[in-house]
């Protein structure tokens, strides 16, 4: 009898040796004369358990993890092919794992279960149901459903997706319109876009195709950062197969409308995650930020009406169209509706993807899911939402994860990344890094960002050296204000947020002399 | 995706032409095959770098002429993006993540260790031309840092010891005959 074995093929599993684990499994199977079918599934996003090996049994998919390549022989001897529980790495039916059981996976319902590029797998797990519903609706009907879902841009700006789509739909029809997916996931601590592209690429294709039908666009671009080579490979393959099956092309789902997709690679510029800079880059230019207005919805790519949405926004669309906007809107709180894919990272014991309705507290995420810091030391600070967002001290961890509640703190949810630091962190160094990063990545178009970030590093260095400290603190505050108020986009406008949070919550670290870093 | 398909991709990506080995015709071919795409410049630069290993300065006037843009425009785009190199890299490209999630797991100490071990700073190549060192701001492996990338492979939970083993393997593997 053929035994089905799963070994994930996402970047994290690969970075921990999943390919070698898969090879060892094949060698072991050959030695024992076992007939195995090795499926390279996506990751379930339980990253501390990667590489996670699963075996199909009558009692579900039994898992072992984390499996190092050198442990395969011993695991096989202990009965891995039979799903035998007599091993320390045995985890039982992985679908019943509390980390997954406590989540509300609407968008990420399929990751880790399916073979990412197997279109039959995708369809068997509910794929393309949303597109089929959408193909039967008028463009306005689709846009209304998105509005009803309350979906807001998951890239960080949280702008209502339905209103953006309406604006593009309302532009005259007799012109080229585009759908652009922002897959330039540059924020440290985030990997949800990557998981969509590597582990369930058809979901993004389906979401973009629905957007195309909704606004009357016939061409879409996915702008993938050049660091994500595997995402690009998965998407290219999935697009090819979707075309073969009639989900992309001249006659989408047989309804007579055309939609095509193309993957474009970025080139290592963080700023191209800003939508207008991304459009410039797609046009083959330096990624300089544009002034708004005009909005990209009216004059976007090549001056044409363009929907620009983040991967996660577009990935939420198939669920909404399959189950109805109202069903999606039943999750969440206040004006933050639906689910938030939280990415738990940094110094944390159980890091990974946690999709939950908006409203969960940070403390719950850190304690119930994360199980404390990786090093076992007390957690000192948490940066939520990427390098342009505030560091939160423990006193703020009971805030519900909701756009408005975080904004009230002068913080933000951004793209949902949560980076944990233990008590060995030097927050003064973190403040300095925020400015340093901005100096490296600023597009250079506006002065507050281009010059302000360089001056920011210098002022922080003077404060830490004890040079004219009081005056320099005032100067740093004023510099932050200038950058917030005077920058053209979020890069310069939000770089001060982590700095200000350090000034407010961790002033003793900012004043302390830099600690030597041991090599 | 099945093992066999993945393995194919890997071997297909392996052969890299010798550094400096380029001709104007190569550039013309790459430009010609992409110039009719919308916004073709980045795809063209990627194609040139994938073929030659970098974007030679001599490519700039050729690209400019074929796209009917100025040399300044082409140069401006190449210099804007960190990914494009104008000089050949060493035999191996090593990127070390400098971003926050890796910092939280000892990334700063790893950065120092890497530079000390290799004897070079960022944007430099070791004297034996084996390794070019570059910083990278996030590889998307943030729950299992600190992370580095060696050519096309991303490696997680890198410790100084693990790094030393890796470098030893990297610098000796070129001697193996396959």
C-alpha cells in the first residue's frame, strides 16, 4: 500500500533542512522497500515545528516535528511510516494542534494541507468557488460584496478595499485598467504574503482575477520582491496551470471576459512597497514616490486607472466571494472587520502564522500562542507592524489588535508583523536602527526623509555619547515632528514612530552608552 | 510540487557564466527579447544580471539606445536598486539579514562574526574572490532567525558555529570534481 508523506517546501522549512529531510525519507523508504508518495506541501505556519513531517493515516495526518535530517533514520525505525506515537517528536493529528485549533483561518484555510501548485488540490479544498460566483455577477455586484465585507487594505494603510475598487470601476470603461498586487513584503517580521504565494498561490490568482472582473481590468501585475525567489517560481507555475485550466486568459471561467497575470520582480528597494513608488518601478523607473493626488485608482500604472492592493487584501477576496461579505464581516470588531493574519516573529518560542478575528490582545498572542520568548528571558518590547511602527512596552500589551485602538496609542498594526525582543535588547540601538534603515532605504525625493534620517542617526549618536544631551533630545523631538509632518510618504512620515516610542517608554536605554556587541 | 520538479529547477539555476564574460550582442539579445513588454527596464536588467552576473557599465549605452531613453535614465535606475551590481560578485553571494526580527535573535552579533570570519565588510568581496558580502533587509524567515542567504539558499537559525561550518564547506566544495 502506498503511504503518503508530506514534507513542506516553503522558505522556512527549506531554511531548516526540509529538502534533506525529504531525501532521507526517500532513502529510508527505498531501504525498507516501502512504497511512499512524497508530497511537498506548503507550511502550516507552525514554524517552530519545521521541518514538520506528516504521514497520512486512518486517524488523520499524523505529524512529527521539528525533524532534523539526521533524525530521519531513527524516526523511521520508530515507526514514522505507520504513524507510530512512540517518539518524542510525535505530535498526533496535526489538524487538532491547539495552535491551529485556536485560530480562525479563513484566508489561510488551505496552507500546509495542499500541494501549492496542484490545481486539483486547490479546487478540492474550495478553490475557485469565489471566482465562479463572481463571474455570475455584474461588476457592481462584486464591488458591493467587497464593500459588505468591510475589508480594509491589509498592507498597512487599512483603506476600505470596496471604495478603492468602486473608484476604479467608476472610471470610463473604454480604457485600459490594471490590477496591481503589492507583493513587496519588506517589513521585518512579516511573512504572510510569502506564505500565500509559496503555499497557496492560486488564492492570490483567484483574488486578482475577481478584482479584474470587478473593475474591468484585463491585465494584472504581481510585483514580487527580488528576495522572494521561491514565491516567484510558485506563482509562475500556478499562473501557467491556471491558464491551461481556463481560470486566466481570454475567457475567464467561460464568461467571455479576459484577464491575464504577469509576475514582475522588484530589485531590493524597500520603498517600492509604497504603492506609487511600486508603480514607478513597474514602469521601469527609479522607485520615487509620487505626490497624491492623483490617486492610483484614477491615474495609476502608465497613467491608467489601477487597483493596487496588498497580497493579503486580494487573498481575502476568494473567501468573501465564496461565503458572502456578511459572513466575513461577522468576524472582528468596530471598523476592523474580518480576520488579521498575525505573524509572530523574533525572539519567541512558538513563532508562526496566527490568523484571528481582529480584537485579540497582544498579550494573548505572546503568551497563549508564542509561549514566551525563545531565550526564556522576560520580554521587554514588541514591535508591531514593521520597521516604521512603535515599540510597545508591557503596559500596552492588553490593547486589542484593532486599527483604531492601536492608532490611539500612536502605534499601528501595519501588515500584522509582531517582533518580540527579550530584556537583553538595547532600545537605544533600536531607535538608531530605525533612522539608519530610513537613510539606507529613502527614495530621496523629499528632504525630511532623505536628510532627516541621516541627521537622526547623528543626533541619537550624540545623545548616547552624552554630548549636550538635553539640547539634543529636544532636537531629536523636533526632527521627528518635522519628518512626521513634512514627508511625502510613510517612509519618512513613520520612521519617527519607533524612535518616539523609545524616547517615551525606554528613555533610560536611549541615554545609556552603546553596549559593545560580542562577536 | 513534487521532488523531481524541484530538483530540476535547482540544477537549471546552477551554471553561472564566468564574471566579465559578456559581449554587446548578449546585451542586445536580452533587450530585444523584452523591449516590447510594458515597462521593460527592470525585467531587462534582471535578465542581464542573471546571464552575466552583473550589469556592466558598457551595457548602459546599448540599453539606452534600444529603449530610446537617455544613458542617465538607465544609469539612474541601475543605481537606485540595491539588487543590481555593476561589478562582478565573488563565486558566492552571501547576504546577512540586518532587520529587526533577526536582531532580536542575535543578528547583530552574527553580523560582526561574519565580517570578522570573512575579513570583509558589506559590499566587499574576500581577497580569494570566494565570497561577496551584502546586507539584506529581511528574507521573510522572521520566526526562525537569524537568517542568511547563500546564493539561492536561505538558511535559518544561524549560529556563529553553523556559519563557520557553512563557509568551510563553501570554500572547499569548489575543489570537488563532479
